[in-house]
């Protein structure tokens, strides 16, 4: 490159512009040399060769794309063919059942002997029976004693019953029996030294067993009303007996206070209160 001094500023500026353009083109064409730090600067022949390599590489890439497309199409066809050929054939399984006929026969004597062995553990000998009787009598004495009644397993309270039935009773009576998770309503008919009984069992839900006491007695009153309605007895006035199978301190034939809950019942507001009065209040609320 030859640099000639310009006669004036315009020529000098034009020369600098041409020089700048030349340097810029030179740097751009040989950018890899300056960045990579190796090889000689490109010449015009090198540029032509690079262009040929680029064109050749572009043709090769197009060829590879065509081959790849053809390969994908063949692979798709093969995949479909393989998928079609891999359809499972139906499998037939022979599930024949063989009955064993070589089992030994069991005689009646052997059956009886086996039953006797199984039931033998349920038979109490005299010594065990005496122990059970002694334990029962001991707890009864504790329940009957004023000093040990509170801690006794068997609670004993006065019943205030003055006489026993003699068989001459007659009439129709309603009865309620609460003693566990089931509650029973009964209609008893007495006469001519005979009786007939019509009853229905109602469940006591768990939430009622552990809920407030008013909820329990409202449930009893609802079951009683349902029983009476099913038999069209709304206009009859019948005596009602209440079997309440929990420890109670009875103060009369129609008055008993619950001492403590058992059998999974935990209704609040009942212990220490008269269960007959609670039942009458629930029937009054039901109407």
C-alpha cells in the first residue's frame, strides 16, 4: 500500500476514508486470524477457496437433509410394519380342574372325637365352678354392704318392689329396654295365664351414646313414637315400663338416679339425675 501526501484537507480526508475502508475490510475478512491467533491472513484466493468450501458444505448439508428425510420415512414405514406385525395373537389357556379323589374318608367316630376335643376346653370342672361361685358371692356381699357398695363390681340397690307377679295380670303394656347399642320397644299383652309380645329393635348411634343426655332420651322418645304410629295406637293410654340396664340408685318404683355410665355410654348431664324424669321430659318435648 502506498500513501501519498494530500495537497489539501479534502484530499487528506478522502485518503483517510479510503484507508479506513481498506483496513475494515481486511479485518473483517481475516477475523478468524485475529481472534484465533493463528494462520496467515486471507488472500483473495483463500477467500475464493473458502467460498467454494462453503458452497460444497451447503450442498452436502442439503444432501444429508434429503437422505435424513428419506431415512425417517423408511423408519416410519418400518415402524408401522413392525407395529402391525407385533399385534399379539390370542392366547388360549387351558384351566381344567382336577378333583382329588384320593383323600381319605373321615368316619363318624373321628368326627365325634374331634368335636369332643374342641368342646372339652369349654367344660368347667367342679373346682373351677366352686371358684366362680365364691367370687360371685364375694362381689354380691360387697355390693350389698353399705361400706363397700361404692367400690363393688356388682352394684346392689333397693328395688322397692313389694310383691311378685302371680299370673293373674291382664292388659296391654308398653315397655322400653335400653341396655346397649340396641334399644327395644315392646308391646306386651297379658291375659288367661298367657302373654304375647310384639317388639322392634332400634339402633343407638355412637354419636348419641357419647353426646348430651337430652339427645339420648329424645332418640328414645322418637323411637317410641315411631313404634306407636306404625301400630296406630296414638289414641290408646297404656302403662309404660322402663328397663334401664345401668347402675342406678333407686329411690322408688318410678324414681332412679344413674350412678355411673357403663357399656360405652358417656352422655353428659345424666349421672346423678333421675332417668325416669329425663324420659318423661323427652316424651313431653316430642308430644
